[in-house]
C-alpha cells in the first residue's frame, strides 16, 4: 500500500473539514471525490433544490498569526486551467446523472494552523467558471 504524502494528508484533512462545514450549514453531501480522467470534484452536495459543486483548497502553516502577504495562499491554486477541468467534470456529472436542476460552483479555502491545531474556513460562493 502506497503511503500518502504530506500534501495528500493535508488535502484530505481540509476536505473533511469542508464537508463538516457544509453539513453544519444545511448542505447534504451527495458525493466526495467525483473523479474523471480529466478532473475531479471534491464535494458535490445539495441544498434548497440546487446542486452545489465545491472545490476545496487547503494550506497548512506553523502559525497562522504570523502569516505574511508573500506566502502561498489556498486560492492561488484555483487558476484558469483548473477551472476548465472542473467545468468539464461538472458537465460530465450532470450528463451522467441526467441532471437538470440548477447548480452552483463554490470554493472552500481551509487554512490549518499546525501549532494551535485549528482551522480557518473561507467559503467563496457562486463562483463563475
């Protein structure tokens, strides 16, 4: 069995935190890690008769209180190429499920503080892709 990298472990922790955040805010999780050869959707959930596709980005810091503006930010990895792959994967999901309901795309940014063992969550709603 292949051992997970620190980046994969951090990502999994962030996705678990994001899923709990969504449930706490009234979303029902339909699927996690919907995977196609051209992309992946981290979380697919439902609320108010809409389907919500969520990209989760996680970074970890030794001490969040000492964060500097030049540090890598979670949202830095949501670039145009990534958005194209996500859009294609959303389209594949909708076609596969013969899904005709309204949908939205969101991002959840998770910042883990390794020292305090806490997490900050930012929810970016209804993003354009």
